[in-house]
């Protein structure tokens, strides 16, 4: 038996060793900061490089060192040849990283992965050679390049100073991080020529105190950010604008914040419009790391994933993009044109973690189009719905020709495909034709014709067409035109159009067509600035580093975005620095957790960014603030501040976790009066907000009831749990009728809201092209519900009247019959028939006594009430 265990142990060792080697291969001489989208040929971010003159190129924050490409500039400085030689050595180390495909693990693979990490790895290596020496921190080309750069830096070469600062701060090319050395080089560079990038990085380091190079000092951070912003540094302008907006290190000042946000927004719009026809496009990279795990507190416990304010997820959101593509490929091979079109869109638009593939996008769009058009002619009897998807595919094909994406730019071919799509009422094709005629791309300029196409697309709520129409009306300048421009921009803003945000910011700032509003203008300019992620931020680099497992580099990149005011980046920084990510610790002997580096152990900084994230509306961050103050993490314990955080998060029943924490505080008398009854109320409220809290709430209530019972038994001073008083109200008839009508109206309104036409617009449009359900107009319900209630009550009154009339008629017939008997035809009183005698038959219609039998056999006489078979009751 022991032999089998030994073989199993060796097998697991082999698997663990293979896994570790595979992971190590991803980090060998990668430089750790390589970024394929934002990095130049030498591996440096284009917006952070050194500028000897302190100036800027259009669309860039500062000049980028590119060796021989800028030979004339660098040769003017001493030590330029040393820098060129150093860059040659560093190029040998540069290897770009790529996004790793993520798949959701199954149960078996998850258990196996956990087991491999749990098994200790025994490395068997050969003894070192006698001539080998201990490997220093720097070796090979990196050591040679470092010596050359240090020699050039001693000659005050600005490029060498900047490169040394960058590699020491970010750890480029696997260089060991040395924040003190990085700060010294940034400081020397700033003193040498006032380099804006160096000033910005000094502001960043003073703001965060990262790496311990300097102590956090918000006043100095504000000073250096201001210096860099006034010299035109885009990230410094965003950071400074956010500080004046949030009141960090300075009083809140909307005017100053708008000033700097507008400077960034102007650059963003110029960059956006500098792209191909239709503007720049990019893949949004901003996201919260915690959201992938269900929120800060995990799936089901966070306000993000559970409760009334949670983000509703579709079933597809739990599948990886690779699984979705695999499924769509299978359906496409079976001839499903919808799957082919969706594959084309995925490859054309891309998404975080999945790169754009224009060749594949073009292939799938052509697949859909060729199912509807064959040799330039429409096919006979196409499949239902094919015309709609063929029109959209034609719009995308035309867009690729118009912009030169994956094909040579050709406006004639673009117009050909746009006309096909426009004939089938595709909004993108209509807008794009308007763009061709507005700017004269391959056709004569024709503004009226362009306007008609824009209007046709805007009728289908296409945001780009609405922006174009708004801009045309704004150019006219009339009162009616300004009102129309505002209207179109607001319509487009519902789709987060970056140009509509910019126009609305300008209109609110200047008071054109509306009243001036600094706060509204600030919100729009802030949104414009943050939307242009590739131009102003390091989101792509941060995500790439995090996916590759380099959490330190990811933290530094997220830190820059967090200083610029990105709430999601602030949440990411706090989450990565959070020491309390799990309350249920797995034993060390069962699961070997990697020890966090000192850079990732900074609870003070974590609290800072939880606070900034909470101020921008993140409920889970607000609850985390309360946890930190309650337990004294990153600050001195402060129960009052914790209580304020929990109460703020529990308002409007947004966070079940905050409500539960308030119940706990009432139960134990922490920060609140000890009150078992109020504790029960908060626990019950937590369950009402989030039904997934059933188990913790039930266990807490079980313990609470036991404590309350003991408190009652011992006559304790704590308020015990008691039944809620139920007030019984006695309604009058009028109040009862009014309440009945109100409930009927409320039920009818709820029915109307749930089954409104808007709820079915998308489904109906997909079936019959209209905004109603197939088969005619939508249902017409009585909004008030009063008419139905009156009819019902009328029927009830009528029925009561008929019963009363029938009883009165029967009484009159009985009285007439009795008078006849008293007139001489008195019959002897009938005796009950003897036992066993035959019963008299029931009276027939028209015979005496039929009315009494029909009403139940009861009759009212002068002597009293007569019931058949019983004595008279007087």
C-alpha cells in the first residue's frame, strides 16, 4: 500500500513541477512592462517618456525616446551615444506579453489545481559548477545597459535619467524595483529641465507614499501636479481636476475642476476626431477586479451581485468568451446566420481579453451577406429575419471599407454596401451614407441629402446620427435650432456617446440653450476624459500585468488611473491592498498561500482608496470603510465613523451586509445601545434585502433569541425581542369602498406597467418590425379601473333588489290566499301524514304553494313565520 502512495505522491510532484515550469516560462525576460498596444518599439509608454525641452508632441504628453529615430535631438546632449548603446542592450530583453485566455474551471479541474498547489514541490537540481558565482540583481545585457545609463546620467543626460527612473519604478525589463532611486532620478530630471512627466511622477509618489521613498504629503502632491498640469501633462491635468472636484488636499472648487477637465476633454475630442471617418474606436478596459468574484464580499454577499441594487446578469455572463465563440462557431457551421453575424461583431469590436480580428470579422459578415445577395441579386424566398441581419452585415462591411479596416480604404465600395444596407433600413448604413455626403468622401458634398440620411438613422435612435444632427442644428445658431441641438445631444447621451457628452458639457458651461451649470458641465467633461482610456490612462497595461500574475506592476498601473479619478481603479487598488479579503482562513498546512510583498501590504493606502471609491457611489466600498474603522485597519479604531458608513450604505436598503452589521452592533452594544429587538429588526431587514443571507441571518437570529430569552428570564436591562403590535383598524362602509377601488387601481397599474408596449418593443420589432406585439395593437386596459368596479357593484345591487322583490311578491300572494280562506273556504289544518304514508308531490308551476316552495318553503303570515313540517312560531 505504501508503494502505491509513493507512486501517487511522485506523480503529483511531477504534475506540480510541470505546472510551475509552465508558469515560469511566462516570466522569463519579459520585462514585465511590455504592452503591445501602448508601448513603442523600445518598451516605453509613449505618454510618460522624457522630453529634454519639456515640450510635447500633438496627441502625446511628452516625447518618447526611440533611439536613432530622434538622433538629432539626442545627439545634442552629452552621453547620447551611451544611451543609444544601452537601448540596444535593452531591446534584447524586450518580449511583449499577450492576454491569456481565461476559461471557467470545472469542478474536477478546480480540485486538481487546488491539489497541485497544496502538494509541496521538491526541486531536484544538479550541483552547481565550481566556476559559478551567485547571481546578482543585474546580469547580462541588463547589467551592461544599467552601467551605460548611469554613466550617461552622471553627464546630466535627460533621457538616461528618465529611463533609469522608469525601470526602477515599474521594474521594466525585469529590473529590480527601487523606489528611492526612481524618485531621485525623477527629481534630478525635474530640476534639470522641468520635465512634465518627472513632475507628474513626483506628485504621484508624494500623493501615495508608494514604496516608502517619500512620506505621503498631499500638499506637495498638489504642488507637483499643478506644475505638470500647467505644462500640459494630460494625466496631471486629470489628477488635478479630480482633486479640486473631490476636495483632496484643497477645498472643493468646481470652476478649477472644470477648467482642467475641459483641457483634457479638448485633447480627447481632437484625438477622437483625428481617426478614420467615424472617429477613433477602442476596446474598453476599465473594470473592477472584485466584480469578477461577485463583488468585494464575494458572490451573494456584495451589493454588486445581490440585493435590490445588484447588477442583473444574463446567463451568458457566466460563460467565458471562448466558450461563447465555440458555441457560435458550431451554430454558424450549421447555417445559422445569426451566429455568423454575432461572430463577426465579436471579432470586429473585440472586448477586454479578446483582441480584434478584422480578417475573421470580414469573413463572417460576408457569409451573412452572401446568404441574402447572390451575384448582386436578392435571393428568392430568404429565411425569415435574414434581411435584417444581412442589412446589418452590409453596414459593417461598408464601414470597414470606409475606414480602411482589414481592407484598403475604398469609398466607392463603402457606398455600394451602405446603399444595400440603407435599402433594408439599417441605421448604421443610413448614418454612414450621411457621413459620406456631409464630408464628400467619394461623392460630391450634399448637406441636405446627408441631413435626410441622418434623420432616417436618428428615427431608429442611432446615437451617432443624433450627434450629427445636433451639430448641424448647433451650427445654425437659432433659438429653435439650439433647442433641437440640446434635444439630439441628450438622446445620444443615453447611449454614452463621447461627442454628445462633450457638446453637453460645452452647452452647460456656456449656458447655450439652457442655464449655466458648473456641476453638470464638470460631470460631462469628466466622463469625456475618462472614456478615452487608451489616450489618457494605463488601463490596458494594468490589466495585462494583472492577467500575467504580476500584481505589483498591476498595482502601480492601477494607482496612476486611481489618482486620475477612475472609481474602478480606486476600487482595484483598495481590493489588491485589502488584508481582510476572507474571514474564513484556510489552514496553512492545507493550502500554501503566497506571502504578499511589502508593496501589497499597505492598509493605510487601502483605506484611502476605499474612501475615494465610496465617495463616487460604490456601496461595497462604503461598507469596507466601516469595517476598517471598526477593526482599526489602516487607521485608529473609530466606532462612530464605522456606524456612519454602515448607516449610509443601508439607506434605501441598498446593502444587506451593512444592515446585518448594524444588527450585530445593536446585539453587542458596539457604538449603539444594546437592544435585542432592534437587532432582530436589522437582521430581518438584511434578509428582506438579500434572500441569499438566509443562513447567516437564521443562525444569528437563533443565537439572538436564546440571549433574549435568558435576558427576559433574568429580568435583564436589555430590551428583549417582542412581538410587533398589529393595529386593527375598523373601516366604515365608505372607507371600505374607497380602499377597494384603490387596490383595484393599483393592481391595474401594475399590470399595465409590467405588460407595457415598451417591454416588448425589442421582441416585437424583431418579429414584425413594429413596436407592438404581433397580431395587432397592444392590449388596451382601463387605467382607472373604476368602471369595472361600478359595473360589479351595480350587478350586486340589482341581484339584491330582485331577491327582495321576489320575497315581497311571494308575501303578497300568501296574504291573498289567506284572505280567500277566511272568506268561507277555510280548510282544516293539515296534520302531518302518518309514518309510512306517501308524501304529496311538489307543487307544479301555477299551482297554489309553488311560490312558497320556490323561496325555500318559508312564508310570513299575520300569525307568524310558517315553515313547512314545523309548528308556527308567533
